[in-house]
């Protein structure tokens, strides 16, 4: 594989040469990734209003761009300024930004529209106003069906615990009730999310709305809830599991790159997606399997639950295999559409 560590459009151009340069789109429709940039994942009914906010964020970001890039775990590179002088233990308590569509992967930018959360917006703006960096935890919301099923299961568990306590002559451990109280806030969100920097914030039409441009740093897990409004949690920072760069891992990595090449050659829209991604993230090292896999996963059109499983997987070779299968499905879909 060829290492790549260039910036912006140069990086996009060089990597597209490596993976296979796509044909000109000749005014083709917007790509799924471009749509994700234009329209918020958090408010499907405000697309027109949101488009201007997104364009303003990207313009502001391009004018003030100075961020470096992160490694596979979201740590700042030696020449980067993503998390300047900020050890992980200093960022264990943070406010939550809820994602309605697709989890945020480390090293990836995504715009998010925050609505009806004036307290959160004030906290973020206050941090940015004083020249500091604002960080949040970005967590994907569970489907309503899953939330309802978990609520029903919790209700049944609580009932069984209460019955067991009564049968044991007043054993008052209260474990069922205590568990319910501790998880009452934020249980509609997945436990694993992403520690993210608020790169840019634009105020909305009202005091309780704003558009955020988030940059994912590393995976985190919610451990406890500190407050419900705004939602503030205690997290633990997750690290990829150590692995041996065996022949099998190298083969998987090469197949991942080749499948991406096939995808770019079959559908030029994916080339535009990747070009947009590269213009935002700045660089991708093809020798950094974790970073490459996360970037590839962010481009797929698979369902949110599957992508959440990818985010939660800390075994890099296993995660690479998961994403490779997703890319192969994308290739098969392109073949069907071409027939």
C-alpha cells in the first residue's frame, strides 16, 4: 500500500489516482455524502433553512482552517492541534449532542443541527467565546422500536426484582429500582459514541437552535448521567485493541483498498464523496488501517444500526472485515443498478 499524508485537494487527487480516478459527473445529482453535508441529520423538516447554515459553516471552516489530523485513535498528530494539552482524564464529563442519522467516526467531520437545547448551545458558545476548545460527546439515537422494547424489558426486570425482594422476606437491596433511576436519562442513545470537537458553531433563528460542525476524535462509552437538561454524562475513552499486522491483516487491508477502487471506478458519485471527505479531513494514511476503515465506513450507505456496530468494534482486523463486507455490498448494488 502507498502511504498518503498530504493536505486537502492534493491528498484527494493523489488518493484518487491510487484508487482509480472516477469519470466526470457532468452535473450528476448530489452524492449521499454531499447531501449529508447540506442537510442536517437532526431535522429532516428544515432542509431549506439548514442548507444556508451548512454552507456558512463550511465557508467559515475553510477560511479559518488550521486543524491537524488525528491518528487511528483520534489523538493529535505531532504537528496537529486537535486536542492541545488535553489529557483524556480532563474530558471525562461532557455535554451530549444527539445524532439522528449515522454515528460519527473518528477523523470525520459532520454537521449537526441542534434544536430546542438553549442550555447546551450557551455552554458551547461560552467555551468558544473565551478562545478555548469546546468538546462534546456525539451519540447516535436508537430507533424508537428499540427504545420501546428496552423500556418494556426494563419494566419486566423491575417487576421480577420487586417480586424476588418480597419473597426473600424484605431484602431491600433495591438493585432493580436503583438501576432504573440511574439510566432514566440518555437511555434513548447508544452507549458508545464519539468524543468530538465543536469546530464551528453558527447561531440559528432562535436562541435554542444552532448548527455545529463536529470533528470526531476517538470512541467513548457513556458510564453515568450527571444531568438531564442539558444531558451531561461521564464517559470513558476507548482505545483500539492491540493487534499483530499479520499476513491476513495485510491481505484484508489490500482487499479493502482494491474494493474501494472498484467502487470508485463503477460509480463516479463515490469519487465525489471521497473527494469531499478528503477536502475536509485533510489526509488519510493508507498504512493506518483503523483510520482507513473508519473513513470507508463513513462513506457507505448501510443502515445506522450496522454502522453503530462498526463504531463499537475495537478489534481493528474484525472492524476491517466488517467494513470490507459493507463495501462489497455497495459494489454489488452498483452492479445491479448498472444492469
